[in-house]
C-alpha cells in the first residue's frame, strides 16, 4: 500500500487536459483534411453515375409511354443534363470529368450532345463516362433495346 506522501509524487494526465488535446486535434484535422481531399469521393462518383442512368431510363420510359422520341441532353463542360421539354438542369459534381459517345446526328457541338430514345424503346445508343482521378463509371445505352447499364 502506498503512503499519502508517495501519491503526491505521481503525475498523470487529467481528464480536462486530455479533452483539450483531443479538441485541438479535431480542429486541426477539420482544417487540414479538406486541403488534401479536393476530389470527388467514390460515393459521389457512383451517385452521379446512378443519377445519369436514372435520367436515361426516365427518357426511355417517356418515349415508350408517350409514343414519341425523347432524349437526354448532356453538356460536358457545364457538367449538367436536361430531359427536354423539361428545362430543369441536373448538376453533377464540379471535379467530375465527363465524356459523351453518341450518334453524330445528336451532337450539338464538341461539348453538348444527346442520347435519343424511340417509341419502341430503342435508342441511338451511346456511352457517358464519368471519371474522377483513377476511378470511372461508364453508363452504356444499348442501341437496339435502349437498355441502360452502369459499368465500373
């Protein structure tokens, strides 16, 4: 058993000191971490691919239901897409790289193009590639069936 005099000589870290250090470390991490990130997370990239695929599937459904052609228009530079006649812009993450492969007749310019769907469910076909660094997803549209798939 230790005598009271010996206990005074033992030094430790108080709970208050520990909390102060942890708080300071949290503040430093919160400030420094965003400067290293700067890219698009894997989750955000996959979410963007799913959003584009959902837009394509919606356009295909509209073409079949309304028995008319429908399309998804993609602006590669602005990282947006629309589903005419709706003018709402669907925005994709800023640091995302996009590439559009589609039929020549559906290219408006070097940076703007569309994938067209027909009343029978078919399409002009194409591929939209979404990339961030080494990671990428391809959203493919089969020309014969209009089927939309996400490939990683």
